[in-house]
């Protein structure tokens, strides 16, 4: 079954793309369901659908706006993770995780590379779903900032795990062998933390912070 979905180069077959699109739509529908369940007003479910869809679209578009691209995967983008974190901050952990899952599948369709099922889970599914944990901090002071930082570190855990299991052969010979065990961590967090710094600076600008608060009010009312 897996061979039916993946070609010999590690990319997706036509059937593989069809399955990913179908699963992505299904996950997005589930995300909408949870968003509606968490709302006290049924009439806002359509609004939540729109905001979730826009967040995924903005995350996807900004994922192409790369400040820096690393040679073996990973890049510093223009705040692409932030939009998934915003959904988690607005609608809770469940919706954030499911929207992250949907976005992860979209990333997989965008740039698929398959070594094994668990590698796909680490690099795409679990890594982006982890952004949803930002919702745990939604009600705390500076909840968006805390949630974003936690989400970035959580995503890095799964990328680093995938690095240990599948990508160690790509470690440069110039990297100190005595530090080999930290290579996947250093590699993955190098671009994740760089993007985090850029994003934190942007959302800390008073005008941006004020704008995000207004958008949150609109998303929830």
C-alpha cells in the first residue's frame, strides 16, 4: 500500500497526492467541528471556518517567503508558524493541533520526501501538529508569546527526532564528531529559532500587537 503512494525517488504518486488532499480536507473539517463545539454561539462556526482557512492559506503563502534555506531541508520563513499558533491561541489546543495537522499535510504535498512512514510523521505530521500546543497558554499573560515559543520548541523536538533516526548520514564531515549527538538538535533549531526571533520582534511592535488583539476579538465575537 505504501509503495502505491510513494515513487522510487521518495516523492508522491498521483494516488499519494489524492490521499493527502483527501486526508487534509477531512482533518480541516474535524478542526472546524471542534472550533464549533468550543464556541458558545453556533452562528460563529462559519466565521471560525473562514479564520482557520485564512490562517492555513497565510501560513502556506509565507512558507514560500524564505529568508534563508538550509541545504538538507528547513528554512527561515516570514512568520509562517505564527498563523497556526494564532488559531491555537483563539480556538484552543484541539483546533490548533488539527489545523497544524492539515497544514503539515499541505507542506508534505508541497515538498514531499519519503523515507518511511514514521519519518513523514516526524518531519510533517507531528512537527506541525505540535504548533497547536500554543493553545495551552492562551489564557495566561502574554499568552501568544509564550504559546509561540513553546510551539517552536515542540516542533523542533519532532524534527530533531527525525534527524536522529533518518538524517544523520547528511551530517557534514566538518562537524565535530565529539558533538555528533547534538547535530540534529543544532541543525533544526538553528532555523526554527532564527524564524522565532524574527517573528517575536514583529509581534512585539506595538502597532502589530494591537492589530493582532483586534483580529482576535473579531475571530472570537
